[in-house]
């Protein structure tokens, strides 16, 4: 079975510095991939290069049989823009509508369906600034679904979102997984990444490791990604290390 | 990418549409028509309703003053350029344009003074007839020595020669009489009385300027407006502090040329227009140690100025000129 | 009541007023619609610069004794593309690039004009508009070009919406970002050229920004914003012209002041967003 997404030797530079250096990874259909790394590691850059928003100098990106949908960081959106939830999701259909055409019944149907899937159908007429963080995230997921993209790239979907909203999003992701949607999610939350993903990519400019999460997340690899000292700071990493210590020899594998 | 190509196709289609639309509505550059208005003799009588008076619009307030003298209270007179307005930078207000639309007769100085009058009249619409009051007078060529000219080929400042204004009176009388034959006698009476005043004024000016010795009969002004005055009353118009456009900044070269001229001709005073900023003239005068005298040239003065009518304006200006130049 | 009717009908006796009102109405609506993008994308400074940048083109047309419209059009398109190009290069901040172009164009325009004697009347018209001097030709040009711009906005509505709201999505959908951005700049330039005679260069930015900004406070959806903006623009320009007729105040300035008055009203009293509402909410407490 050929991978649905194949990134080969991707290198991206701008302003004279190299943001990504020779990143290669393969993703099979329906897999859940977490992309993890410190700030400035190039997680956003990777996703943006994959959708063609920024140019890459070397390497290639191939998809087979489906398209990429990108869900942007919430900080990058102008929440005061005069658009409703419905309008935002409809934007995902623009690629399907063609130039000089208006919304067709099929487009309205798809938008309605996608909103229902993420549980936001009741909010269709709200201006997006009126929503909470979690709700906004769900709207953007709906938009990617409306694009009929089979591969979703989600840029830090859990940042700035409270615990219950995070739960809701995870439920939606789990629904999507059942439908066979391939997902790549970047996050700071190492715990969550390990729990949720089938494959974990540890990134810091270059790809340090990529594979089943518990194999990838070793003290050495983490030290390489985050730098020695950072490893011991903060509650994020303490739990993970604890898990590895306890389950290092043939512990459970999730998913 | 199919979509990308379509994007550029749209742009091109837009561009072509644009070009076609604009080509279809192509405009010719407006020609500068140099018409001279109608002759008073050719004017047809106007039909007036009960209580309606002949509506006359005068462009400058000097023409307006003379028109009032002849028309008296039998005309509805509107003057476009108020006190102190510079004809070169005059922009008609909506009321002015409305007045042009409603007028029967438009009296203009002519000789190129009102550069945009054609345009203004065309824009305003309506059925007014235009008469240029200076037309037919012995006009001087423009500039008085300057290379470029804002007005065209002739010098429009005819009112500094009293016979010119008498010529105006004749034409205005004829125009009003032709348009309103019932009141022709009234207009004739007024015109006659005013003509007498004009002749007295002319005589008075001759007396006054006799006090100025030959050597001092040089007029250095901020705008070469005194060509007709010079010709009529025996003066010489020298240079200008300003280039012909009073609203423009003079270049360094213009200022230097003037200072040279002053030094060369040895004049006791220079004269500036009331409608123009005198700061520069003052600066030049400071450098050369001579007197600056400000005169009323293109417009009457306001209430209490001493130049509220044409006659007053001439008395004021001549008085100032003679005072400044007769000494030494 | 009859008196009010008289007041409204009196200026219509004069053909120059009728032409002026038609031109103003068209310009008011067009500027507001295009101005929606100007406001949402923070392009006010750019719009102002573009308006001033056409001055050299107008000056050259003036010297050549051609219709000023063509000079404005040529220069406007040139500047729009130039600003777009510099912006995409990213060597200097776009803000800086705009500032430099702005000042240079203004200076160049004045320099060219000063070569001609007696330029002050026309400069006044260029800077502050000459809506009472609109000819029949001008009216047709305004209508024709205005229609083209309006059609483009309508036909490209969803693409321009995506590009303005989320360039990332636009890239993902493979929309021609560059082409669309240039198109928007060109549409703004054309709007400016069309509106030049009505409001003039100096006050142009007000026509682009103020009605749209007013609408922004009152609406939640893009096309609503355009509609309300167009309404505000149309009412302001027509009212401004009436004011100019009766009070003899400069028409361009009157229009802008009326627009601004609408904006202030919206700013204070807009439901949910107006200053009065948010102040009251603050006093009542944190209930909703």
C-alpha cells in the first residue's frame, strides 16, 4: 500500500537561514501523526511548505488520491472579520465552485453536513469573533472537511483551548479517524502527542526521529530536540519520562 | 494549475473590457475656443415677466461696479468675483454657477482675463448671452516685457485707462438697451451721467501725474497690470516682482532679475497688488532700501477701504502712485 | 412638508447639479464597496498614497492638454502595480515603500504643474474635486468604468473574500494569490480615478474608508458591509452636494464631514459594538 502522503528531503530557507533541513516522512492513509518540537522548530513551516504557502528550495511533497487541508493557528486569524460560521465553512468550497459561480445546493449541503459533524450547526449565523476558542477550532476543522480534503494538517489546535474544549476536539478527531481521514497535528503537548498518535515526528529544523511514539520519545532523542537542560524543566516532560522509565521494556503500545 | 490560469484569464478579460469601454467613450481633448462673445448690436430683446428684472452677471467686481452705474436698480446684478478675489484662482461656487444658469446677460472683462469663462458657461447651462466689454478697444499686447503670459496674446488690464471704461459704458448701455428696449432711455440717462464722471476723472488724473518728474515715471509692479495706465498717462512699466502668475512661487532667477532691474532704473518705490501676497515684495524692498506701496489692481476694496467703487479705486491708486514717485 | 420638497427639488433645476448628483451618487457607492476591502485589509495608507501618486499623471495630462482622466488612469495603474510589486519583494516594509512613493509622487506632480503658469485653479480642482464641473463625458466615463469595477467585485467576490480573510486557505485552494492581490490594487486605483473629479485627491481616502468603517460597525457579514457602506456613501455624497448648494461650502469637504458624522453615530450607538453599549455593559456588570 503506497503512502497517501510522501514528503522527501524537504528543505526550506528564508531570510538566509534554514528553517527545515532535509525532512522526509511517509504517512499512510488513516494514520494519526503528531509533530512535536520546541518553538521555532519549524512545525508551522513544515505544514505551510506542504500546502505550498511558502516555497521550498529542495525536495518534494506528493499526495496520492486526495488533497491536503490546512487548519491554521488561531492566532493567525482576524476574528473581527465580518464573516459568519457558515461563511467560513463555505470558503472551503471555493475550490470546488469554480470562477464566476455562486453557491450551489450541493455546496450548502456539504457545509451543513460538515457543521453537524463538528457540532457547530446551531452556530451557523454567528460572527466568528463571538465564538470560544474551542468552537473556533471546530469551525476550521469543518472548513477543511468541506474542502473534501483527505489529509488534514492542524497547526497547534490545542493551544489556548480549555480542557473540555480539548475533549470535544479530540472526540471529533476520533470520529474523523473512524472515517479514515489522515491527520497530522502539531502540538507542544508531548503527553497528548504520545497518547493520541500512531506516529510521532520529533522536529527541530531537521527530523530527529519519526516512528511509533514510544520508540521515538527517548531521553536521548528528547535531549537532541529540546536541548539538554530543557528536558528537566516543566511538568510536560516529567510525566513522559516517568512513563518511559516504567514502561521502557516492552510496555503498551497505543493505537 | 487550472485554477491559476483561469485567474489570469479573468484579469485579461477585465483589462480588455476596460479598454473597449474606454475606447468607446473616448474623449477629444477640449479645444480652447477663443470666442469673443456677442456684439451688443446683435442682441435680441428679452421677454420679462411681471416684476421680473433683467438678470445680469458680471465677472469681476470692477465690471460689476460699472454695470451697476449704467443699469441702476432696473437690473438684477450678481458679481461673481467678490472683493479681493484673484481672477487667476477663482473657482465658481454652486451659487455662482446657478446664477450663470439663470442669467440673461453675462458681462465679462474679456481680453483674456477670464480664462475659464467658456467652460463655466458651458457647465452651467442656461441661455445667457455673453458680452465682453473690452472688445473693440485698442488692446495692448501682453506681458509688458515678460516672455510667458497667462492671459493669452493681449493685456487684459484695460480699466487703468479711463477711456477704456468709457468704452465699457458704451457697450453696456447698448447691450442693456437692446435686451430691454422699454428701459433703454433709463439706461441711456445713467450712461450719460457716468460718462461725464469718467471724463472728469480722466482730467483729474492728468493733473495729478503732472506732479511727477519725467525721471521718476517708472512703475515697478508685482504684476504687469499698468500697461494701459502707462500708455495713457505717460509712464514706463518696468519689471515685475512676480512672474505673471501671482499664485505661483517665483523662482530664484526671477527675484535676482528684479533686483537687478531696480538697481538699474533707480526707482523710489515699487507697487504691489492688494490681491497678492506682498511678503516677497517686502523682502526685495528691504534688500534694496526702497518703499513698497500697495495698490488696488484686480479688485475693488471692501467697505471702508477707500476703494469701494471704480472711481474711488482710481483716485486711491493714482494718489498713492503720485505721492510715492513725485518726491526725490 | 412642501417646503422640504422645494428644498430637494430646487437644485435639480440646474443641469450642472443633476450631473454632479449623479456622479456623486455613483462615486459614493463605488468607493464604499471597494473601500470595504481597504478597511478590512488595513490599506488606508496605501489608498491615500495611491490617490496622491496619480498627481504626476494628471500633471502630464494637463500639460499635454488632454483629458486629465487618462493621465490619472495611466498613473494609477502604474502605481498600483508598482506598490504591489514592491510589497511582494519584501526588502523594505510595505509601510515605508508606500511612504516614499507617496511623497515622491506628490512632489513630482507639483513640480510638473509649476512649469505651467496659472495652474492654481486646476490644482485646487485636482486636490479637492470639482464635482460641479462634471461634464456629460465625465459622467459616461464614471458610469462605464464604475460598472467595470463593480462587476469585477461581484464576479470575484468569493475569491477576494478568501484572499482577504485567509491567504493560507487561498494558497491551499491554489487560488492565484498574486494575481488577485494585483487585481484588488488595480480595482482600488480605478475607483480612485473614477472618484477623482468628485472628491479630489486630498479627501479621497475618506471616501474609501469612512463609509466602509461605519458599515463595519453595523454589520457582521461582508456583503452586508458593502451594502450598508454603499448606502452611507450615497447618502453622504448627495447630502454633501445639497449642503454645498445651499450653504456655499466646498462640496468635497461637506461630503467628507457628513460621512464622518455617520461614522461617529455608528461608533457611539452601534448595537453591541458601539461605545455607548460597551460602556453600559461595563456598568451593569459581567452578565450577558
